C-alpha cells in the first residue's frame, strides 16, 4: 500500500492547474474532437470532473465519516453532465473546476484529522464495504484516468496524420 | 487528415507548462515510482523529452528541408538519456525542457514558411520515405504519448490502494 493523504492531496490540488496549462487557449478542434459516436470530448470530460466534485467525492466521504446506521453511498449518475446545457467555454469550465476542487480539499482538511479514520467504511452499491483510504486513493486515480483520457482523445485526432509512426506511439494503441 | 501547423504548435508549446503544473512540488514518491524493472520513472520521461529536442525533432526536420542528396535521418538513440548522470532535480529538468522546447519552436517558425513544404520527404531508417507533415504530427502525438505515460506510471503506484475500484479506472487497464 502506498496511500498517504498528503501525497494524495498533492495530486488532487494540481489537477486544475495541469488542465489549465494544457487546455486554455487551444483551438476548438482540440476541445471538440472525440473518439467517435457516444464518446466524450475534452470539454465533456471537464464537465464530468466538475460533477464529481459536487455529487460524488465529498458526499461519499461524509457518509463514511458519519459512522451512522446508513453507510450506503448516495446515488451518483456518471452521465448526468451530458444532459445539461453545456454553454460555458472551456476556460469557464476550468475556472469552475478549480473553484470546486479547492472547496473539496478545504473540506477534506476539516473532515480528516487522524489516520485512524482511513479504515472507516461505507457501502458501495456494487462492491459492498469499502474503506475511506480506498475511496481517497480512487479519487486520485480517477483524476489520472481522466487526464489520460483527455490526452488519448486529442491524440486520436492525429491518428492518420502520423503516417507510419503510428506503431511507435503508445497512446494510439487501444 | 487533421494536421494544421498552428494547431500542432499550440500543443507543443503547452507541454512544458502542463508538466510544470502537474509535477513541480510533488513528493519524491511520485517522481521516482516506475512500472517495474526496466521501466521509466517520471524524471526519466522528462529526460527523454529533453533529449528529443536536442537530437531528434529539429535535426530530422532540417534533413527534410535541406532537400539535398542525403535525406536520411541522423541516428537517434531513444535510450541515450538513461546512460547519462541524472543529477538534476525534476524542477531543473522541467526548466531545461521549457527552454529547449521554446528554442525548437522558434526554429520551426524560421524553417517553415509555406504549406507546400509539408509534402517534402526524408528517409526514415525503418519506414523509408516520410513526409514533413507526418513528422510534425508525430512530434505532437509523441508529447501526448509521454504525458499519457507519466499519468499511467503515477497511477500504477496506487493500483492496490484503490481496492475494488480498480476495474472502474481506465488508466489501470494495461
């Protein structure tokens, strides 16, 4: 096990600035490209990250820490961001993500004061009992999964453009 | 085909600041972790990006644009960065990458003045004839490949920590 709360927060607090450095000012072609019908573009991935801050991570952490009778996680719709009006620009979305992520991390610092809390559990609808440290680790790797997705979606746009180099470029292997 | 020089440069010029936002200030545990024996850690990936600026991209582009008798690419050792002393910190390496990348992009603006140049060719040791636009597209996707690699290497560190969520996290599928 490698989980360490301070190191986990290091990654979580950098995701907004990483995405800003990567995405602000890019042409629409990069932001709007996807991997085919039913797949997300870069802007939709950022919507999903914002939604997670609002309805997934902190609510689930609070359920675990409440230690009450009902430790089942509240429902979370992974696709809800796709049904909303998506009128804001990518810059506005990145600013919102930065704001809600900062709020989440401030809340974490209020909620978690001792390593003993890491072993507290909640009930996941599919997996059953899960530990707080597993949920916190998952939050980190969820950020990394979606960073990886954004990079892969953008790469796909140049799949045929790279010509014979395609076989050398790991990100195009899927 | 989606290649467009200005859009390609948009990605190339953002890679250094993306890596800075993501990596500066992280604990050694994140920078030094790898995917097992013989695999690169985050710091070694940055070394490889620096090496590419010095010995790969611009030298190959210059060979294509020279249009002379010898259009064969100069040799390029993809592993040369591993044999050097790697004494600098990740912050120093990122600063060096930012500097050499800026120099490369300044050189591109001097070298490429017309879209007609995109169809000029050079000889790749393995593939034979390749076009300038394929090389430039490959440069972009090469950046994205190594961003993706860094994200994947860091994720690996928490593979067992995420517990039952492992199956939901795409970056852990390999």
